[in-house]
C-alpha cells in the first residue's frame, strides 16, 4: 500500500523510489497531502500505486 501506517499515523510513500511526505496524517489527510504534492495514483497489474513527482518526470 502506498500510504503506510506507523502506529496511528499515516505516511504517503512513493511506490517507485520510497520517498515519503513529511507530516503526521490521518488517512484522509494523507490522501489529500499526496494529491496536493502532485503525486499520481494509478493501477498497475491490478494494484494501486502512488508515484511522486520526481518519478513521474523520470518516466
């Protein structure tokens, strides 16, 4: 999953490079934070993945 849970805090994590967005989020704020940062969600081989801006540019 692209939003990792550590204790009660959720952290958006890029599925390509492992970059994490800073901040302690609840799940819905984590989803909004990755959208605000320009990350894209996409389905690959039936699984959802999140891709940061840097990895999007590299593709």
